[in-house]
C-alpha cells in the first residue's frame, strides 16, 4: 500500500513539474532560512553555558542607586570581594578575580608574538574547567611567574616543540614558565584570552572597597540556593565601606552573562536575548510563508484532481485512504525541500559568509541536529499538508464525476486569506527593516561630543611608557601631527572604572551617598586632542603643571548631579584626598551611544597610562602620517609592532549588534518577499490556465493586452493593499516596543509605511504582470480550438 502511495505521489509530482518545482523551491528556501536561524540560536544559547558545574557558576555584579534614584548595574567590582567571599561564606567553593584584557608581546628565543590575555587569580582555573591539552590543570597558575597558553598561541611560539616548562618573556622584561596548554576557546564564550598569568599588584587595591577594578567570578557549593545567598550578601558593601552604602553585591548566573545584559532598576529585562527572540519570530514567520505557499498551490491544483478523487472513491477508496495519500505527497515534497534546504545550509556560510550577519556551521556528526532536521522536515510536511489533504479528499463524488468543480468563491476566498496573511508578514518585516536601519542611522548621527575623524589610538607598551615624553616631542615636531595626549584607556571602550565616596561644599547627605562618577585618567591636551567643547576653565596640564595631580575636569552631567553653579575653583573631596575643579567640558560619549551620558570625573595619574591619542592634521596624508608615527615608535620601542586603531572605526563597532539585527531583518524580509512572489507566480499561472478560454474569447471580442493584464493583476494588488492595511498597525506596535529600549530614538513616520506598501505593490505587479502578459499574448486560436 505504501509503495502504491509513493508511486502515485511521484507520478503526480512529475506530471505537474512546474508547480512541484515552485512548491519545493519555496519550501526549501523557507526551511533553509529556518535551519540557519535554528543553528544560530543554538550557538547563542551555548555562550558560557558549557562548563562543568555550570549551575553553580556566577559573576559578581553591583547594584548602585544613583542621585536620581535610578539603580545602575555593573560587573566591575572592588579587589577585596573575592577573598572575602572565600573567607567568610562557607557556601562559596571558590572565587577569583580577573583584570581587564591587555595585549602583551610574548617572546621565545628569536620568535615573538603579540597576543591578548588576562591576569587572574590562580583559582580561576578551578572555577572554569577549560579543556587542558598538556601540562598542569587547576594548579597551573600556582606560582608567581607561571603562564598558561592556548593551543594556537603555543603553536605560534613553539611550533611542534613541547612548550611545557619552557620560559617565555612578556614585554621584554618578565620571564614566565609555561605550565599548561589549553584548547582554543570556542566561539561561544565572552572570554577572549590567549594566555593567562597570575594577578599582579593586588596590594594596590587589596583592601579598598571604594574602587572597582576587577571582574569577580564565584563557584558556589552544589545545592546552594543563590536567592538565599544573595539576600545574605545584600549588606556586604555597606558593612565594609560606609561611604558605599548604596551599592549592593549580588551573584548573576554565568549562563545569563551573554543573553541577559540589560537591567532596569536592578532587574534583568533583556539584552541579546531580545535579538534572539526577534530572529526566532522571523524564522517562524518565514516558515509560515513557505507553508502558506504550499497550501495555496496545493488547493489551487485541487480542481485538476477532482475527477481522480471521484474515481478513487467510486472504486472503494475511503476518505482516510485519500488523506494518507495526500499527506504522503506532502511529506515527500517537504522531504525533497528539506534535502535542498540542507544543501543550501551547507554551502551558504562558506559562499556568503561576508553577507550573513552570524557565523554558523552545520555539524555533520551531530545526531541531535540530524534528528531535529528529520523531525522538523516531516512535521512541516504533515502540518502544511493537513488542510490540502482534507480539502482534496472531501470532494463530492457526484459533483466531480459530472464535471463540477469546487465552488470558485469558497476556494478562492480561502486562498485570498492566505495571500493576505502571507503579505502581512512580508510587509511587517519590510517596515521593521526600515525602522531598524533608520534608528541605527539616527544614533550614528548623534553628537558624540568629540571629533573622531583623523584621530588614532596607540597602545603604550614595552619601552614606550618610559619614553613617552620623547615620543610626544618627536611627534609634535612633525607638521602632520596636530596634537598628542596620554590617557588611561581607550576613549571608545567603556573600560573606565566608577567610584563614589565624593563630597563637596554644599552637598547634601543624599548627594554624597548617591553620586557616582565614571572615572577617566588623562595627562594633558585631552581637550585639544579630542576636540572637546570646554565650557569653563582650562584643560588638565600635568606635564607642565605638576600641581595638576590634584586637579580634575567635570562634564555637564556631573555638574548637574552635584548641583554646582560656579564649579571652577571648587574643591571635591574623594575619600581622604582633595581635588580642585579646573575645567568643565561638554558631555561626550565613552559608553553606549544608545544611553544617557553619566557624570564623569577626569583626573591625572602617573600609573596605568596605557593609551596614546594622536590627532593627525586634516591636510596631511594619512599614509605619510602613519609612516611618521611608526618611525618614531620603532625608534623608542623597536621590539613591538606598530599597532594603532582609528577612533572612528572603533566607534562604529559600537553599532555592530544593532546593525546585525538590521541586516538579519533585511535579509529575511527579502526572503519573505521572494517566497511570497513564488507563490504568486504559481497562483497567477494557475488562474491564467483555468481562464485560458475566457482570455481567448475576450481577445476575439476586442480586449487589449493591457486590459487583460490589468484584469488578471488587479485582484492580487487589492489583496496586497489589504495586507498593508492590516500589517501597518501590527508593525507600528512591534516597532514602538522595540524602540522603547532606546533613550535616544526616532519617532515612527508615515513615510516608512508608505515605502513598505509601495515596495510590496511594485514587487507584486512585477511578479504577476509577467505571467499575465504571457497569457494575454497567447494566440486565441490555440485556446479556443476545442470549442
């Protein structure tokens, strides 16, 4: 019986090759898009979710109540928290600190490699069990001068030689012994180190609860209730530092560090998970469009199989038998579509990797993926074929054998509903794509407060810090260099620390307790180099004025939070130290361009000044300027390669996540339209075929080709316009919710909906008119010959 079903199904598919091709192609494209999306979503959920004891791993975060009673959440903590946890709380199995990532030059014999790594507590390797390929495991960082390498870095330095117990030199000064080699980190982790060394300089902040400098990770003992533990540590900061009483520490699961990073009033409300949900919804919508195509074309072809159904019923076939037959055809078609989709999934990432906004790979040996693929394909075929199966098997015998067909009104009305639904989805996606792109452009055009063009950032490493003054003088002697400034860290990365415990004349107790500053270190010429707007006072000038070691700059947000009317010359007490405000600058962006600028305090320091800003003269050629800078740095720091970044390029990277969302929406909007057009192409071809004699008679009676094309096209245009009317309020609601997460956002405009509607109508006309024109230009003699 099954063999007979299969043979009949294959014959029917071959008999209607053009419709079968359209059906299979539309479903294949839809399934390929869904498979790619499913693989990407799986990749996102694997982020830092693959360690042993995963349920017991946490990152320490701080909730801080600001002067505006807003609760801010950060993941940079003070130095004493990790050792305090292990000493005072029996629930803690282990705790470890990690310092921010930094680049270093690693040398072995005559070979040197610049790579990124971190300083960590030795217990870090107890908390995260990264796969060890050789050497020690959890005790690999027990000694002060021990280092752990990843496989790729070890190969770059040692080739095929065994690296264990070999001595390498960091930054031409610090020898370290290789104790372990880890496997390369997977793509689904936020850690990005190539080497690990023991944490240094812990004495600097060892007992300071006021300054937040480290990331802190905790592994709880199995079975510990984290909610109970979080209540237990609520007063941890207040108990150890009265000045920071408005900050509370809490443990946040490692498995949520990547997907749930957006907080409101101290509670996680979203983050990357919002994009994941959006993409998942798009995948469901794409699959729905492909399934609608299948149902539409199958029911449209139903009239051609009416007599087949009637004959089968006369010779004894039951309705259940016919349902099985048609479901088998549906599953066969979806299986063929699934195989083509699988081929597309395998070839698309290598061929179009630069166009895809995510990196996914089909793992051929993964049984879970294969079983999901088979189940998904069969389920799609069954669900998409249910209606056609019951629809086709329900034809009345007497009516079909007398030459009757399904009521045109009932059948076409259902297909009209499906076409409207199809284009509703496509139009919502088009409008969403327009809104997302406009929002990204709006944020990119926001005044960031400094001039990022012709501005470079160069890391000060190796011998460069000790020769900085000579480097600076040599650069400024060249006309191509406009200005140079030294800072604590990059101007484009929110690596700045934050701090409280500030007081000033006229400050209320509430202001003192609730005002927290973003802290940034600079030496001199910051205002000139960045092109900041100096509202009052002067710039810091620590090089010529050593007294500026006790001077600070404040931004407008800080002045507003402090309630100062004449800030220049006023004193600010920070713990036991007193500083003088020498200048006020306009707000500028360091953190997210989508958020409000926070109060900032810029101060001078002799320590950790690891970044150099260089402003190139606009009239000078970039290539010549880079050559000049490289020659100067090579003179004073010959062991290190010339490393630089253009600030405008680094700033553009801040928009990567939203641009990825926009690109995803655009790609899948195009797919939705393409699949919808395939369905329209099949429907118009079928309608033209069923009305071929009508078209012939109209031409004999004098109807023009444009008139016939209009007759065949206008119904579809009406359906698309109806879809626009339905889709517009849905898109408005969805995009308003999406925009609600942005402090700086656009307002939805009428032209976004008009452009989406015009695009849908134009694509529909182009799709339908081609087939309609072909039918209208056919010779009526051929169509009327049988009459």
